[in-house]
C-alpha cells in the first residue's frame, strides 16, 4: 500500500479512537457534537483513502461522494460545536438554527444519491493516478457553502473571545481558534482550491491536517478537567504505538520479522493496558484527594465562622450577666455586713451561700470574657517592670485564708536572692498566679501547697507544687486546651469550666513566657511552672 494511503488510514483510526474516548469521557452535548465532528474527519480520511487506493473507477466515484458528504459535515459540526461551546448551560440550540445548520447538508446528500456525478462529472486513470473533471457550478456552490460555515464559526468564536473576561475561557477560545484556523486554511487550499484549479493529486493532505484541528479542540475541552487530558494523552499515545507496530507487522517482508513484530505488538498491548489503567487510577485518586481537600476547606471555613460566632456570643452573654451579678454580689455582701438590719442565723447562712455562689460565677464569667477577648484579639496589655517576688508574696497572702479554711498549708520560698524582675502586665500575671494557686487548693484534698521563686539563665520561674490528686499522663498534653478537665476533676470540684489554664497559656504566650505542668500521676500531686524572661 502506498505510504500516503497508509497515512490516511492511520489518521482515520486515530480520529476514531479519539472520538470514542471523548464519547466515553463525558456525555454533555458539546462533547457529543465534538465526537461526531471527529468521526466525520475520520470518515473523510477513509473516503479519500478508498478513492486513492481502489482500482475500480466505480468504487472511486462512490468513495468520492462519501468523502464530500463527510467533508461538508466538518464545518457544519464545527459551527454547531462553537455555538454550543459558548453557552453557559448545556441547553440545545433553537430549531431555527438547527434548520439553517442541517438543511443544506441533507439537500446535498439527497442530490448525491439522486445523481452520483453531481460533483465529479468523470474520473479517469492516468499512469495509475486518478484525474477528475469537476462539475463547475455544483462544485463552486459546494465550496462557497463550505467556506461560509467556516467563516461563520470563526466569527462566532472571535466575537465571544472579544466579550469574555474570564481568563480560563479566553485561553480555551484562543486554543480553538489558533488550532483550527491553520488546518482549515491548508485543508481548503489542498482539498477545495487546488482541485478547482485542476490539481487533484494533493487531496490526501487535508485529513492529515484535521488531526491538528481535532487535537487542539480536544485539548481546549479537556482544559476544564486537566486530569482527564492526561488519560486521553496516554490512551492516544498507546493506541498510536499499537497501530504503528501493527502496520509494521503487516508490512514485514519475512516471516521472522513478522513474528518479531507480532511479539512486540502483543507485549506492547499488555504494557499499554497496564499503563492506561494505572494512569486512570492515579488520576482518579488525585481527583478524589482534590475533592476531599475542597470539602475540608469548606468545612474548615464553616468551623472558623462558627468559632467566631461562639466567641461573640460568649462575649455578649457574659457582658449581659455581669451587671445583675454585681448587684447580687453587692447586696448580699451588704446584707452580711448588717446594712439592712440584723439577720437571723438561718438567713445569714442562706445569704452567705448566695454570696459565695455569686463570687464563683464572677470567676466563671471572667474566664468566658477572657476567652472571647483572646480569640477576638481584643485583650489589652499594659507592660511595665514587675517585681515577681512582691507579686507572688501578695498573691499568697491574699489566698492564705482560703487555703487554711480548706484545711491545707501554704508556704512561699525564694531560691537565691534574685533579682526577680521581668517585663509584664502586673494584673495579668497576678491573675495567673492566683488562678494556679486556686486550682491547687481546689484539687488538693489534704496536704499543702509550696510556692517557690527562682532565677537562672535569663529566666525567672514561679513553681506551684501541691500534694493533690495529680494529673493522669494521658491528659497532660491537652490540659492547657479549651474546656479540658481531667477525669477525676469533677469529683473534687464540680464547678470547673476547663477554661482557666487555657487563659493562662494564652496570657503567657503574650508575655513570651512558658507555662507547663509536671505530675508523677494520679494521686501524686502536681507542679505548675510559670517561666518569664528575666529583665
Ligand atoms: P477548671 O479548674 O475550671 O476545670 P482549669 O483550666 O483551671 O479549669 O483546669 C483544667 C483541668 O486541669 C482541671 O479540670 C483539672 O482536671 C486539671 N487541674 C488543674 N490544676 C490542677 C491541680 N493543681 N491538680 C490536679 N489537676 C489540676
């Protein structure tokens, strides 16, 4: 078989494979029309191949009629595809447009069936090559209509390119326009104009250019799903390799060559199938990962938003609770002091409970407010030079009555002579120390608390050690997170919120210091450390 005819059949197979892959890929209208478009390019190659290859003039005539129909379909389907491609939604186009699109081709098919000589009035063999005489009027009309569809499609595409801002879409349109304009011009030169001028020898070139057209439109469609493009590229490459080796096998001169090429073909088929499968698998996994990442991103955004709303809610609710609580605390304290006259013992006991509960609530609300201030970035700090020795002494003195009342002992010791200066917000550091000593009191049923202060290597450290319930090892890593309470904590102290240590951790962060805890285990006491940069 002459090589140019072989080329035509290879082009036909490649286009047909491409069309099948597209049809399988996605069943949208655009894809369907595009795959019929590719199929007509394939039929065009087959028709020309048959025309050039056959020895029978009769077969050649029918083959020519066939490829003129196939060739006419190419610009029509291209226009149809362009109209569909530019729509935002996958809607069908109007009946009027469909009529304008398809009535001429139906008329042409009827004309060819009625008179097979309508385009080629005669074919003759000349030194093994075919020469033809064209029917000038129908052929010119055919050429004119063909060119009109091509021009219409390009007008539609360029107008859209002009009106589109979206970068992705512009890229796609550029690809389609640039990738098709050259093959169309070349195809029309070799398959419409040269034959009109009497040269019918180069018509095999047109279908070869169609491959370029198909590839660029295919690429533009696949751009939206770049991953699928990888599958398509692998499939096309593998199939092209198979066809190449198959042709080599058929054309081999000796039996040993044929066997060798046949063996090569079989191994290539096996390897190719495996390769395509693994590419599909990889692409699917990547698509799934991408989809999951997107879903995760959305969920994360939603959570962040919810977290913000929660902080706002906490802040508003706490502010609203603070004023009535101040009144409860203030009035119960005045009643206890006798501002409203003498109280009976029973009444005094009840009012005392009201006072203590309101005090506890004040602490809880203060924790809530601190959390929302921290999370909304509204916490204000006033840094100055702080003498930690003085601060700790004051805090211990303030808390001693409560500790003693709980049946515990408390001691304060300095390790060395200091100095124990740091740059800090006095009120906040005091709040942290009070919080931790208060915790030690709450979670220590018997024994005592020892507070020590030490300075070494540019840091000043406050250690608060108790003989309490200790902290199980599994809770230690998360103890400073929001709402974390160890399992046994509820038994000793039912009122906790699990926010105090979170606030301490955040305040220490703002002080560029560290807080951590050590505990040998449940029942063995714990030691909290607050470490500041020394001044
Ligand atoms: P709350 O005391 O309100 O529960 P915190 O954030 O202050 O919240 O403490 C969190 C948890 O850490 C407590 O519930 C408790 O389980 C544990 N914890 C804190 N201090 C001590 C301590 N000194 N001994 C044992 N456990 C403690």
